């Protein structure tokens, strides 16, 4: 009697061996003939044992699972989920590393340049070596970073620090420098900014300085200061006003108290009116902005009216003119103006032409209470090949109505289109909500009705067209399809072009009353309830039925 191998019950369901075993067993079981094996019988046990032996051997050879002692052929590789390496990591064709799917470090080569790029922070637990030489180190005990080399060259870089600089062992024997102090060997160094000592006063009658005279304190001049070769005035070591030749250069701000400013010829041209407002004016003439050397005048702020209620021109180009607007070209006549009579009657007046597309395109203009549209048609002369324009105009206006259908209880007017061209053309269907008619005529086309007069018109009914009034046909009339003769089809009343007579062709004719015929030609006679005798040689007075 075959028994189930004990290793099957001990398999880890998450292992590779269990996955291979389960798949193999189901394949073996389904490969048997139907009805020859049942789950739990001897055949199924043998199939499970066989599947387990195969799975154990495969898993042992791949990952070291199963009952074997082998470490597996894939144990020398890292898993995708991670693991520890026991050997050398080599990436001769490039290397990238990061975290959270973000690249932090990578090896790059651009042309002849090769290097390592770090896009995050670089933290070094030890010292920094360049070409085998320790260049940068940090002592965590004294919080001191040491930069050491035979020569340190910063090139053209700007070195800036908010702290202190010490060259030597200490301040008493070395060079000590702060933003406000420079000492060598514990003594202050006097230079162009501090050469005069504050505890010594000098007094003299006259002084002639052939070099540079610098005063660190206050210079109190009781007389006239004359400097005809140039003047540099400023504060905090910075020149604010420089006078040379016939020019005064101001490299700072010129501040005025309230009510004061700049005068020219005794007239104030720049006045500080209050804490915030400044007034710029001319000295009795015009205030001009810009000249021939000015490239642009740019608004940095919006331009408002005198009351400060309405913005006239914004710094981005929008404009509003609450008073009025007038547009001219080259000092010519008014082209565009605004007007205002009341809140209902105000707007823009176009005095000349309003063109579209370009200065040669079609245009609109107003004339005699009408709006005129002007355009051109270009034709090419076949004789000389020259193309010439032919101008046309169309006027849009309202005129008193001359329609025969106009209202009789009040005045009636018409919107009129009058054109120099010969026709109106529409590339789409033309529809009207009422009717389409002819001015001065009763003819009009309405819904399902074509009127010629009150008595003569055509009316569309459910099964055709109803005709009101007499009908006069200048030609023939027939069915849609017609062929003459005994075997023909359709019907017709046509003029015989050979004889000039009118010929009617029908399948049957019923005459309820009298029919007058001047000449009768019959191909076949049929008598009903009696006898018919037709002869041109005799006549009968009585007919006796047989």
C-alpha cells in the first residue's frame, strides 16, 4: 500500500517548492483518463509523491529549497526584493542609486568629461581626500573644520564671511580682522578710513594739502566753500553728488520736506504737496516728456483723471476716456468721436470709412440715414490679361413700406437693401417667418400657399395641390411619364407639331351629358344591351333583335 511522503505535509505554502509541487500534481491528475483516478486513492497518492519528488529536485537546484543540501544555482544573485552581497559590485557601463524611485547618485560621461553627480546632500563620516591628500577634515569635539593644502587658490571668487578672520595662533600675535576692525599683533591698523585719531584735535591758520584731505568727524565751515575744480559729496563713504565740468551727477536720493521742491526761474516745477503726493509742472510753458533720443515712455503705474475717480490708461494698455474720444490721422478730419445726449442716446460716431482686413479692403460708412457697404469685383480682360476692380455698394436702410400687404391701421415701414449689383446671391437656403413677396404686387409665398391675388392662388393639400382661379397653359400638359398610341401609357394634352392641332390622349373618357363631335374616328365599337350599326350608304328605321 502506497503512503503519502511525509515531506509533503511539511511544505511551506509560500515556498517555490510548494508552488511547483501543486502545479505538477494538478497537471498529472488532469492528464489521467476520466474516471480512472479519484482524489485520495492509491493512484492520486502516487501522483502526489511523484510531483513532490520533481518539485523538490527543481526547487533545490534553483534556490536551495527542498530536501537537498545544495545551495541552489540562483543563490549567488541578489533578489529583486533586496538582500546582502558577499562579493564585489561592479558596474562598468554606468551606475545609478537613489531612494523612493528618485535618483540621488549617478555616474555620467559627457564628451570627454566623466564624473559622479549627486543630486542630494553629501554627508561624509570621515575626512575628504583629493589625489591621496587629506584636504578637508572636521573635529566634532571643537566643532572645527580644517582646510589644508600647500596652496589654496580661490581664483576670482568672492570670499564673504559675517564672522572673524584670524591668521596666526592668537589675536595678540597674529592678524585679526572683523567687518569693523583690522589688527596686526594686537594693534589697530590705520588706513584711509581711520587714520585720524578721535582723541586728538588739530588747529591751524592755513593749510595747503597737496594730496588728499579726509575728515572723519564734522567739518564746520563758517565761510564760503569754493570748489571750482569739482566736488564730490556723500555720506558713509559713498559719493552722492558729484560736480564736474558743467554737469552735476546725483547718485542718491533727493528728498524734500512738505511744500518744498525744485524751482526754475522762480516757478516751482517739482513740489512735494503732502506726505505722498508729488506735483510735476512746467515753468510757465509746456511740460514735455521725451525727446529725439528717447526710445520709449513706459507707464509704471496707471494714469487717472484729476479727481482720481476714473483710470484713463492702465500700465498694461487698457484705456477709458469718460469725457470724450476723438481720433484723427495726420491732423486730418475727425475719423472717430464719442458723443452723449442722455443715457439712452450715447455712443461712437464713425465719420469716414470703417475698413476690414487692411486699408484696401471692404468698408462701411454712413450716409443719408443708411449704412453703406462697399466692396469690389475683380475681372481679368481676356485681351490684355489685366485685372481691374469694379466697385459696388449696398445700402441698408429703413423706408416707408410700399407693400400691398402693409398694415392699414398704422404706419408701416420696410428694412431695405439697395445694391448696385444685379442680383442678390445666397449660398444657404433663404427662410422667412411670415411670407416672401414682391414689392407692389399681391404675389407672395406663404406656408403651403402661393398667392397671385386674393382669387388666384395655389394651395398645398394632403394629396396634392389645389388650384384656385382659371388656368391657362401656353404649352402642353401631361403625366410624368407619357407615350402615345394604343399600347402607350400615361396621359397628355399636347400640340401636334405637324398639324398644329391639340391632341388629347387618355385611357378612358366618361361624358355625363352631351358630347359634340365634328369628326369622329373610331377604331372599335362595342354595343351594350342593344345593337350598333354604322354605315355610310344606308340607314335603318327600326332594329329587331334576333
